[in-house]
C-alpha cells in the first residue's frame, strides 16, 4: 500500500508540474497567434482565454469567425500541444446563412461603436459596400467592412444576401457614382427622388434611355441618373494610380466640416478624407490614421522634403509617437487635411499657415497591393 501511495503521490506531483508548463505553452501559442491574425481589436474579434480542467488545457471565449477558431486548433497542433479542448464561441455561426453577408442600401450608412444610436460614431459605409456580418444584437448588426473595420450598423441600413446572391451581384454589370453628389430619380429629367447618391456609391445597371441610365440600389429600388454622373464599375476599378484624381476629390471637399467617424463626401474626419480621396482612385486604405501610418513606404517626418504629391502625412504626439491625424501632401510643403474643416496648411516652419511638424509620412504610390493598401479590383468582396 505504501508503494502504491508513493506512486500516486509521485504521479500527482508530476501532473501538477506538467499542468502549469502546458498552460504556459498554450498561452504562448495563443499570444503569438493573436499577433498574427488579430493584432488590432478594430479589425478582429478576439476574446480568447485559457483554463485548466482536470489537467486538460481548455480554450474558451469568443472569436468572430470559424477561420479564427480553426486557426487556434491548428496552431496548437503545430506547437505540439497534446490534449486540448477548443471551446471557443464563433459569433458568425450564430447567424442564419442568409444573414452572413449584406450590402449597404443607403447612400451613407452610419456605423457605431456599439448597437445603439447614442453610441459614438465609428465610421461610415456607402451604398453598394459589401459587409461581412459577424453578429446580431437586436436590430443592430456587428459587421466588418472591406477595410476590415468592425462596427455596428442598424439592420435597416442593409440588404442581406446569401453567398449565392453576393456572387450574382459581383458578376453583374454595375455602375459607380463619380460625381460629388447627385440623385436617383423616378424618370429621366424627373424631380421625384428615389434616393440621394454620393461619390463612390455602387448600383446595378438595368438599362438606358437617351442620356440617362437606369440603375437599381442593392435593395431593388430603381431610378435614373444622368450617364455623365456614373462610370462602369469594372472599368473604373482598373484605373491607374492618379495623384490628380486623389487631389481633385480632396479639393472637392474643401471647406466642408469635420465629423468624427465621417468617411463620405458629405462629412468626413481626417482619415476619412484620405480614404474618400483614395477610393475615388479605386484604392482602399485602412480606416484610422494610426492604421494608415503603418502602411506604405515609410518616410521620416523630418525628411518631409522627400515627399511626393499624394503621400500621406501623419501628425500626433512627438514624445510617444502616437499618431492622431493625417493629411495628404500636395507640394512645396503644402498639404490638405480635415481639422475643423477641410483646408490646406504648410509644413514649413514660419509660414503663415504652419500648424505642427509631421511625425512621419507614407507613400501609397507603388505600394498598392501591400498590407493595408488594396486595389478595389483585387478585393474579393467586390469582384
């Protein structure tokens, strides 16, 4: 009996010694995986924890997608972790199949930090923007936009589509609005509005009548707009990099007011201005200034004389390096940005319109296709 007791004691001590080591190993694997696939809470749902249940490491918490849960399982296997229980809850799996994708049906939809109209505005999405639906919260839906940003939007701003319907929409002939703003009307030259339209809205082509084109919104409303207000979406998406186009769009917003979370021609914030301007050139940038600052070809703020027109300029706390603002470089130290309103200022100290020094700059030209800078034509949600 004494031998058996000693053996049991030795086994218990070995198990106790193994458990913390295994748990630490699992924690390290998860920490490394988070850095790889979910480094930013603005672009990924990742609430992953570990506990020990009867000597078995158990993974619990919430992730946004099945791919994330599968990645956890695979990473643990690759790390040689033995028995392990993956009990992560996948938000998107709680949705019916016909509610996992949607198209924005309003000219501009407001997305917030939580599912309430009183919540802070996080960003905007415009008509024809495809979004991945992650979760439902009453009448609100947690969605991810093509730039990977996650926020909440009312269900009445969306039209839900099955994967098959989304494929049909991607294969359909579509038009994109290329003017600052216009209207979809019931009849050519008519004055009854179907919906307002803004730069970047995407609608489905349905026919023509003289100088007018018949279009359908994502939720099926049809109306006419003058042909010179839109372009074929597929052809538009293939345009070359154009500083002229980017600057033209930015200057069309000159004098318009600042709105936190704005990313449309009606109202914008600083990073919204750069996003809207670059989207007019068929390029998707990241949502926030601090995210945009991590993309492209980096240039030191002190070397701003090396900047070329179209480069993104970043400003913020020089002591911490924290980026809080972005503008678009023009020439001779001038840049256009949205601070209070869309305006032009200078990087040249002593100039009447000098504000503050740049922390850094990023060149987008020549960097399309690198991390955080995506051509619309290459985004799988559009084509």
